[in-house]
């Protein structure tokens, strides 16, 4: 395997979140289930109709370009990409060829070639007995296409890049990019080369989940290596992914740009970006809030929490907002914030998984922060904290009141605890002598007896100190 090198480039399409379609006023609604209701003469290509550019879609792609540190075009235009297929009502697709909105940039260490804007196709279904059906609701929806440089080296890197792009689009508010709805689709161009031969590019289209992206690329690399070793010639083609067979399959010969006979669309105006004030970098930046990379850096600097916790807050805004609210209540106390994060990512996550309750049940940010303060002050044990959290999730309430009502406050009275310690030492003389002889594990047994005697309410630190003192 080491003698072979895989070279991968990605093409990722994402439907943009706009009210209307790319070149008409038909509704852009990815959740519409009734076919052919969000259509009009323009997106159905009736004779004599004229398209008009969706300004929000253009702005969305420029925002993406800015977030990628790409070069925003000053001059851009739309082109006709000519090919016939039933899901293209005009017989051509309006896209961008020579002058994309964005060129260059980088994400997750992967260099970007270009980001351009086009219209989506309709949706075909071929599972109706003897017939193929076409739903034109999707035809004409604004579609962003991002093309990477062929610098991705393996399937895991490709998957990570796609996930990071999805996250970025959501942070920018320009797309939901739900792959299960087809709002984001991935194509991988894969070639395998050895020391003697430069690889032939094979495109694997319409990969509809991150898992499939990884599996398809891994399979295709393996397939090409086996073909090379068997003396077979790799042909430039387009392949699909067979989920049942867990393999790629040949679909058609790969087209080149010349096959599409691109030319500027005569019905659409050329755009001079600098002449449109709201498209200036200064105005675009005002509409872009903190991005995932920036949030990771801030969380690391301000809170010092574990990388796994940090990633959950960055990718899940619901948990991220909850954590930030708690951190604010804890007024920058890093130890308490780390403690809070541990309980959020373990116990709170567990409560949500075991319940159909929306959000965080009846736990409030302020009461959760109060609970963490009580843990930090040694007022409640870790077992008691879990019990209180469960009650707070289901019933709500203040943690201190819940602790008192359910006898969950830790006993820290040294005088009271010392009586219990002396009693346990008296009843376990053999174990006490073993500790005095150097058997450290005996101490844990005695502490366990103390926690049992107090039904888990003793402060473990104080209890440990009292045992050590009285065992001397």
C-alpha cells in the first residue's frame, strides 16, 4: 500500500437557505412533500420567460468566500451549461464557469479552488412501476458548489472537511446542509498513482452521508490499487455508490468542460461586485458572527476544557449556548467551569438521551450553575449531584432545597463524623491494623464503610482525613 498515493479532490453542492429560488419568485421550501407546487413559468422554462438573479444567494456565497479567506470576485457572470436530462427543464443549467464568485481560500487545511453559484436540478424518482417521475419543486433552488484542490490524501480527511464545511455553512446561516434531505451532496474525484504511473481521475457522485463519503473513497482507492496491480487500465469515468453492495459502480464516461459548451447567459446581467454597496467586505463582515475555528480558539483560551467537550459545544449550538450561559454564571472560575462541563457532557447528555423532553427539561442555567457551586464547595457528593440533577431535569427547583428535602447534603461536621470513624475502626480492628502495617487499600475499605454508614452524605475529604488521623 505504501508505494501508492491517493489524490482526492472534492466537489460539494449545498442548497442555500433563501425564501425564493435562484432566478424566480417560486418558494424555496426543502420540506415540501407535495410534488410540483413550488413552480412557475420561469423555473419550468416556458417560452418568453426571463430569469432574475437572487441577491440573497449571491450575498450568501460571498459570505462563504470571506469565511474561507478566499478572493471575492469583482466581476462575475452566469453561464449556460448545456446538457439534456429530464430534471433540467431548460435543457441547460445556469451556472458559473470562467468567473466564479470566489476563488482560492482554505478550510481545515484543505485549499479551495473555487466557490460558485448555480441552480439545482429537479428530483427524479424511478421506483414507480414502469415509470419515471419528476418533481420540479427543487428545480431552480440556489445551489452553491465548492471545489477543492486535489490535495486531500485519505477518506478520513475528506469526511472531516465535509463535516467542517457543513458546520461553517450553518454558522453563517446560509444553508442547513442536511445531507439526509439532499441539501448537501458530495462528489469525490479520486486517483491513485505509483512511482511509475500518474493516476487517472475517477469521479464518485452523489455521496449522501459522511459515512458513505468515507466508505466510498476507501473502496475506490482499494479498487484502483487492485486494478493497477492486475495490469488493468483505469478509465476516466463517473461512478456511483451501491449501499447494498458496499461498492462503487460505473455509471457513464466522465464529461469534460468542453462537452457542456459553456457560454455567458444572454438573459442575465454581468455583475460588478464593487458597485453593489451591501456586497462590500466591510458590510459582509458585519453580518458574520463568530465562526467555528474562532470559537474553538476562544473556548481553549478562556475555559481550558477538554477537546471532546469543546467540539460538542461548537457542533451543537443548543449545548454550546447552555454551556456559555453556565460559564457566565460561574464568573470565569476555570475549575468550576471545567467541573460544569464534565457534568454537562456526561450527566445532562445522558438525561436528554433517556428522555423525550425537549431542551434541558426544567433545568435552568442559573440553577445548574448553583448546583456546580455546591459541588465545588463540597456541600454535595458526586452521587448526590447526579440525583439532584435528575430531579431538577424532571421537576425543576433550586438544588439546595432539593438536597435538603432528600437528605443529600454532605455531612462536614468533624465532631459528628469522628464518632462514626471511631466506631468503624473499633468494629474493623483487623483492617485497621493492616492499614497501620502499610496496606494502603485497607483505608479505602474503611472509607467505604463510612460512606455506607452516612448513606453517602459524608464529605469524602473530611472523612479520609479523620480516618488517617485516628489510625495513627
